[in-house]
């Protein structure tokens, strides 16, 4: 995902931050809303993340093992963006429940 600074100090407007989102199954999607979120210097912006499909379960040795999908978020330059939480976990029970991520455009 790419976050773009749209307002604030002129030297920051237009700067972009890439937020890697790791998906364990490349055939599935991570759903973001809004896509992309608007980031304003000195303010919190939020977006939600959920999975498009339930993670797979597997039967191993007679035991049902549920898969957990972990989505990590981070800023490559925390002087510009602060992102929390750093980790989202989705299971077979909460895969379709949107989890909120807060992105703050750091004031210089």
C-alpha cells in the first residue's frame, strides 16, 4: 500500500510511503477501506483492514489446525508517518471483521 502526503508543509506534500502488507496466500486479497487513506500532517487518519476470504484450516493427526494470517504495517520513515498497531491477526473466526489502523502524519 502507498500512503501519500496531500496537505501540510510543502516539502512533504507529494511524498509517499510504501506500507508492505504480507499475505500468506497470494490468491487471496487484503481489503482496505478507504483505499488509499488520506494522510494529513499532525492528524490521525484511519483505515480498516480485513481479508476477502476465510483462512484455510487443515486436519493434521486428527486435529483441526486453524491458520492465522498476520498483517504487519510499518513506516519506512517514522519521522514522517506513525502507524499503529504494527500487527493485525486474522483467524477463521475474525477474518471478515474490519480491524482499524491509525496513521499519523508527524508534524515537523
